[in-house]
C-alpha cells in the first residue's frame, strides 16, 4: 500500500477515488513516565519515553488507516495527514487520515 502526503504519486495515475480513510488511537500517559519526564525537565534533554509513545501511536493510527483502505480495495492513499487532540488531562488522540485511491502505472 502506497501512502503519500502529496496529492499525486509520480509515475502513477489515479483511476478511482473512494473517499476519506482514517485510523486513530487514544493514548494515556504513564505515571512512571511522568516521573522521568519531570526529572528531564530539570536537567534537560529528550524525553524518550514520550517520544516512543508518540511514535507507537503514529504507527498504530497509520496501520488502522491502511486497514480501512484495504477493506475498500484500494492500493494507495494520497494527501495523508496526522492530527492530534487532547481528550482529557494526560490522554490524547492521534488521527491519521487521507484519500483512498486506486492507482495504475502511467
């Protein structure tokens, strides 16, 4: 499955558009990670625990979006984007969305 942020794919022609596909996940922070993050705020540096949480959330959202696209029978997603929103203190949603298309070689 091709997933691109652009509106087209070089060397491919969009022959059918099936609409928006999306995948999301809602994640909460972990108390242990918050303690480590608090210490990092004092001494500085990357908060690896949060970076890992965000990366895992991004991949899960992307995988869910691709699953929805595969159910539609497409072979590509164009105009892919990510969005985040806070659900409550300590929990956030990560949403992946794009346009499901069928492409062929030019």
